C-alpha cells in the first residue's frame, strides 16, 4: 500500500484503475491469508494496527474477520485515507480509527496494540528497520507483528511460460530500488524482526493460483498500460514492453493458461 517510499499510485495509469487493482489485490486469496493470520495468533477482540492501510480494502476484510476488534488505519497518503473513509463508512462506528502519518513516525502511544499487520508495505520503504522498530514500540508486550510481502526470486511461474516477462520483472525491481524500495525484502524479514528484538518467529510462504482465482485477477497487475512508467523512466525499452504485451495476450488466450504466485509471511512476538 501507500508509503512515503517507492510506491507512487500516480505512475500506475489513472487513479480509478489503480484503486480497482488494489481492491483485487486485497481480496484475491484472502481466505488463505486470513487463516494464516489466525494461525499466527490474530483473535477477535484484539486491538489491531494496519500501517499502510491504503484505500481500506484489507481493513474491510479485517473488520469482517474480527467483528468486535478495533482497527487503526495508518496511511500517509491523505487521498487514500479519504478513500478508506468512504469505503468503510458503513463499517466505521467506533471500531475504526483513521490516522494520517508515516509508519516510521506514527505519533501513536507505545505499548497499545495487540497485533500489527503490515501488508505489502516494507518493500516500499527505504528504512524498513526503522519501520519495524516503530511497530515494535507501539505493540503491547506479548503483541505480534505479521508482515506479508514479496520476494521476486520467489515470484512464481506461468504455464505456458512467458520468457518476455523476465526483463520486465528485473527492471521493475531495479526501478523500485532506485525509489528506495526492495522487491527482495521477503528473504530479509526473519532476520529483520530478530534484529529489532522480536522472538517466537515464524515464516510461511503463501501460494495463490489462477485455478483458484480468475486468471484476470493475476494478469491485471501486469497490464502493459500499468508498466508504461518503466519505459517513460528509461528502465525498459518500448520494444521489450511491446514484446511482453504480445506474449501476455497470447498467454491469456491459451485454454491451458495457468499462473501461480508466492508471497512471504513472517510473524514475530514482542517479548513480555
């Protein structure tokens, strides 16, 4: 979701298309994600912080999963925070609090949350250690942090293969790194949490695939129109993007098209 780092929603086509993509991203595979959160210790009645909460689509899922919990949405982009307030207007009541601010300096009181869920956030931060330290600070002793994020070397696969995607993924990662992000953050999460002081660590890899969700729900993230900023920024040639667009279309027209993507989920507990 949104951060002060490498994510820029304005580079991803128009706002409406990006909001639609974020909605699909939040909802695809949520059942498995929710089960893993519960397995890591999330319980109804807990006080939950969602840093980088964006337009509120994950928040809505958390509210349904935890009918008596309070959720604090922390978001640095005021437009996305306003979108969340609109998205959640029928769910808000006293259970949702909206805070405009950075995960690096939340301004929140320490030792107040039972659970923090940082979803697709750390990959965008130039200072992930500082962010994890701040999340550690606001957790109660015994509270848990769960991070859900990417590692491009674990991305997944397409069947039939799309070899033209390899340079796109590589350049996407390079461009994000130039903005201060890290699309290989997944491999660093365990040691990062341990270095800040979390214990009772756990790590899981979550797979989602197109036989379980629609093929379009995956491939919309790789819409060539969404990747045009890589060409505009000099990271990818127009010829490379055009070749990928043709290969992507051919893949989607195949009756046998199948894709599987993987994400890393790491949990740590603040010592009592």
